[in-house]
C-alpha cells in the first residue's frame, strides 16, 4: 500500500476514534433520554404495581427486611420519577442528575471503546475504498492502473 494511502487511512482512523470519543457523552444522553421519555405500554400496570408496593409496605411493618425492601423500592421509584422529569426538562438537567447519582463522569463514557473502534474501522474502510476508486483501482482501459500493471496494495 503506498505511503499516501496508508497515511490517509491512519488519519481517518484517528479522526474517527477522536470524534466518536468526543461525541459519545451526547449519544449516551440522547439514548437514555429517549428511553426515559417512552410512556409505559400499559399505564394501569404501573398503578397496580404502585398499589401493591403500598400494600406490601403497610402489611410488613413488623418485619425490618421487608420494610427496607419497600423503602428501597420507593427510593428507586422516586429516582425513576426524577429521571423522567429531567428528561422532559432537557439535556443539561438530565446530565446533572446522571452526574450526581451515577458516579460522576464515568457513566457518560461507559462503552466508549467499542464505539471508537467501530468508528475507526468505518472511517478506515471508507477512505481506503475512496482512495482505491479515486485512483482508478477497478477501471479497465488503456490508462488504468490495472492496465499499467500497478498494484494498489
């Protein structure tokens, strides 16, 4: 492979990894907010589940384990409601809530490696194919690289 082509492909890979890494937190926010904003398939199901949780809490006052479980369920529901509300307010509100409740900046970059490798591979293949066809890699005729006996790689 000529140096120029290798240089273009390597540059595309680095650029793809950089852009994927820089934009990944926005992708995480967008995806999570879209998932949060979806209404449940059956609103009556949520009401039944909330009523069951309330009745379970009132019937288990004597048992500390069940009471702790009920408190945990209530806390989870409260946090879920906060996330749902933040999703309707906008990205900055949702990002702030994520930062506070999920351990700083780490959740914004969870899985970034896979995305960066995917983007680098995509960009490398794109530029390799672009350069190949731009240089007449498959054009047959008197003035093509194939007819001159040149090899691309």
